């Protein structure tokens, strides 16, 4: 294949990837977009295999078969509730692959036309080191994120004194090593950079609490793109650069949306420690022995059946309890009774962007009944019932009224404006931010204590 | 050796200069920016898994590393990277398709 033809094929692949993302602007075109993305990948792989550098196919085919089989099995078996950790695990693989490719270019530079061992171009060395470093950070960072999401380690932020100082020292050391590596092409320096980056990725994600995971996972998504970009610069391959830039900016935008959804700066999320135990006493006002109105499933069923409009507000608790199917069942019965049912999703509900939407889709909730915060927030004033299931902080009015609250300024769902708020909750414990929710004590709130799934099933039973 | 590689190499299509690559990079960031802001919030999870799958295009670099006849360190590195990237490509696209298949409109 001539160089021109190869370049052209790579361009087609890049366009396919852009169209794949373009397709996601609507659920109608998204499936088609995904297929176009697959075509783009097939073109990219076939083009590379036809290039003159690739002479032996045995290892390559074995690698694709092994990897493909593993990936297929995982993707078909995984439960939708485990999606956040799956995505984290996949990010780690991209990071690790970037490290390996960078290492391969260092040890066999002539295959890539960037010089020969001992005399690799300086620019290529810098790009290689940066690509490997970002890849290594992505790898260990994603491993930690995976462990937190999977519950292998505590979701609570792990902080120790001097943490930021240590990270800064490691970061500076890594930069110094990159400079040294670019001048000397020392393999030892290269592995030093990789080791430092591995440690950095680990230390960076460790102090970040479970509830900040939507930001972390988007950020790692972004990093995996920049790692691909770094390798693209090393190889002088435009397809890698374009794709890496698409992924990198996508992850960055998602991180931004998630930070905005929590009214927190990206820096404060990265510095971590949010949701630590010591913040529990930070604010929120005294709760003491204030009385709450408690209700049963029968009460809830009665109120909802006689309401004209019910808005369901799902949160991470619904995902944990796997209550989405029961919720949809409840909504079906209510709709049959002539009640108007819709769903309100806060941008940071769940553990990854769009987490709630996928779970509701899995339970066959039509996507045109599911609305974003900006769209549906005014509708609460006209709603008879807000059914809050597994969400807490995203409904806390303190975000609007109490400047001392850690969540002050965070956009929230105005559930308190509904005639009745039904709050499904296991106990009176506060949300991840460690803040009391004054909503519990309002006159129009009825607490439904119990497991989200069990309670919803009991309501279904009472309705039927 | 380098000249030969340059003459036939795909990695060195017309020997792109750093500034050319950088131009491509910046333009691609802009394309990504505008395309991704158009993605509906309901599809943010599939967006993550699709971007994850396409970032595995890094397999291109891995294939070149794993391509030579002689077995050496970089071929082994390339092989491992091919396996890892393949897990991601297959896993990422399939799980995206599974997710997207669940999104249905009101009947």
C-alpha cells in the first residue's frame, strides 16, 4: 500500500470516529453511529496490517483473537449496574497499551522511522516519554477508580499529611527525568519516568471520594485520549492524534459538566478529600431529635394513585438496590391509573455520567419520559408527588439557602416544591457530603424507610 | 535504515513536521469540542464507552511493533499491547451496542 493510500485510509477512519460521536446526539442515530465507529476501527487495523512494516501475522492474529475473545465475553456478561467499574477497567487497558507501545518505539525506533537506537530524534523522545507517562497515570489511576467502584477498597477518600507535597515532588522529578531522557536517551531514565507516573496515578486518585467518581472517571477517559495523542505524535500518525484529541476533549467536557453539576472546581476535586468523615460536622444545622413524618408503602401508593402528576427522582441508591425494574413496574401501574409519570435526572446522580439513564433504559423506561435537571426543574411546582429514590444531596435545599453548607451553590432538583415528597431511604443518615437534608423535616415530606427495591415492590403490591 | 523506513513507512507519510501534526491536533480538539457538546446527556454513559473503544486505535502502533519477523523485546511489547487494545475494542464497542439497544421511545 502506498503512503498516500495509507494516509487516505486513515483519514476515512478518523471521519468514521467523528461520525460515531456525532451519532450520539440522539438515541435514534446512536446505534448507527456505533456501527460506523466499528467500521472506522476495522479500516484502521486493516490499513496498518497492509503496511510494509508488518511482515509477520501470527502473533498479531493471536493477540487479536485472545483480546477479542476476552473483551467480547466481558462485554456480553457484564451487568449494567457494574458499568462504571467496567469503564474504569477499560481505561486502564488503554493506558497500559500506551506504555507498551511507547516502550516498543524506544527499543525499535527504526520500525517507526524516528531514528535508530541511540540516536532517536529529541522531539520523538519527548513525545514518547509524555505518552508513556500519561498512559501510566491512566493505568494506575483507573485501577484505583475500579477498586473503589467495585468496593475492593473503601470509597472514602484516603488522605495523609504531605500528600500534595509528595505528589508535587514526584511530578517535578518526572519532568526532570523527561528532560534528562530527551538529552541522553537513557533507558533507565525512561523506566524511571514510567515508575514515577505509575506512582502518581495511584496517589492522585486515592484521596478522591466515591461520590466524586463521575468526575474521576471522565477525567481518566480524557487522559486515555491524551495518551493516544502522545503516541500519535511519537509515530507521526495523524489518525492517532485525531482520535486521541476527540477522546481527550470528550472526557474533558464530561469532567466539566460533572464539576458544574456539583458546583465544585476541577482543582478541588483533584485535591480530593471531599466527603471525608471530618466534614460531617461542617455544616447543615442541628438535627437533634426533630420529628419526621414516616409513612408506609400503602400510604405512598394511595398518595401517588390519587395524584395527577408524579416525578421520580432516582439516585445512586436505586442503582445499589437494583430497584430500577421495580420503579418501572410502579410507573406502569400509575400510568394505567391515568397518572402522568416522568423522571428527573441530576447530572451527577450515580457513579458515572449518564449512569441513571442507562439503568432506566435497561428497565425499559422510554427515554422520552426521562428529563434533565434544567428541563424538568420547573415542573416540580406542578407535581403532586416527587418520589425520591436513592438520591439525597441533589435534592437538598441547603444548596440554595445555606451559604455555610459544603454543597452551597450546587444545582439541585427542586423536589420540595411538589405537593408531597416521598423520600425512600434506609435510615436518617446523611448523604456523601455529610450534610443533613432539612427536606426530611418538612411538613410535605413523608419518609419511607427501607431498602429502595423492597419499598418500591411493596408499593407496587399495594397499588395492584 | 532510517531512509528506507522513511521511503516506505506509513508512520512517516510525507515526513510530517511537528507543526503539521500540531495543527491536526488543535483542529481535532475543536472538532471534538463541538461534536461532544451536541451529545445528549442521556447518552453520556455510551459516550464514555464509545470514546473508550475508539481510543484503542492505539492498536495501530502496537501492530507495527508486533509486525517484524524477528522476535525481540519490542515485538513482545507490541504483542501485549495488541491483546490489551483488542480487549478494549471488542469490549467497548459491544458494551456500547448493548447499552444503545436498550434506549427505546414511548410506544
